[in-house]
C-alpha cells in the first residue's frame, strides 16, 4: 500500500516541532471550508461506486476534530458526521473509526494516480479470475467478423499500440521510472491520437 508521511509524527527537535506546528495550523479547517471525501457506496443490487462527496465544515470540536455536513447526493440526504483531521490527505470518520481520503475541491488526490505496474497487476488479476485474458477474448470476438473488418481493426490496434507506447516512453524519459501516469496524461494521449486520426 502507498504510505503517506503524517505531519503529526513525534519529533524531538525544536525546529522540527515548530515546522510541524505551522503545518498543522495550515491544515486546520475553518467553519465554512468546503472539502471532498472519497466514499465507496454499496448498493443493494451489488453495485459499488466511488464518489468524492462534497461537504462543509460546520463546527470545530477541538483536537483537530470537526463536525461536517455532507451534501445530498442521489437518494442520500444531507448528513452530519464527526471527523478528525489525520493529515493533509486523510480524515478519520469518528463513528466508523476509518481513515478516508479527502481533498479540497478541484484537487487531485495521490490515491487517484496509479502506476503502469499497478495497472498490469490488476489486469493480470482479472484475467486469472476470468480464466481468459482480455487479449484472448478480443481475438475470439474479432474472429467472428469478416476478413476485411478483422484487418481494419488489427491495423487500428497496431497503430494505437505504437502511438501509446511512444507516449508512455516519453513520460518515462521525462519523469523517470517511478512516475505515476495520471488520468490527465491518458486523456491527453487519447485526444492527441484522435486528433492525429482527424476525429477531433
């Protein structure tokens, strides 16, 4: 799991304590502050949804604990809950005793970024569960098409694979092996590819 440095870590150096104190002060939420908290919603039919739920700070309760009011969303009405500020990335829901990612509106949270290794590991896990890889399934379905359709799709896949490989190598060269590919990166790559095809 990705680890995050907590700004409330113990310190025995006076200058470090002063720096820690200034960070805590910067992070302290004020009444009226808008934040978003990532919840995983589970529906009766078994469907799940990840949602960045908007809420407002209504009251400071002390010891970095706050009362927040969540916005109404779909069939869920407004709700008030107590949370504790853990650090610049996580809040603790007091009732659930669970740490949950939070962000200011418009920000991107580190938990939203994934590495290419994580993407491949997840795809391999799904392939193992299904007993068949996405590649094999795609080949089987493509085999049902006329030869001309198969050739056209194969050509487009090959073209996109070459384009994607080049763009990912550019990112790797620019930022190093540990770089996390973001949603913005992928959107940019897809838009550029469509532009090259004359579709944008």
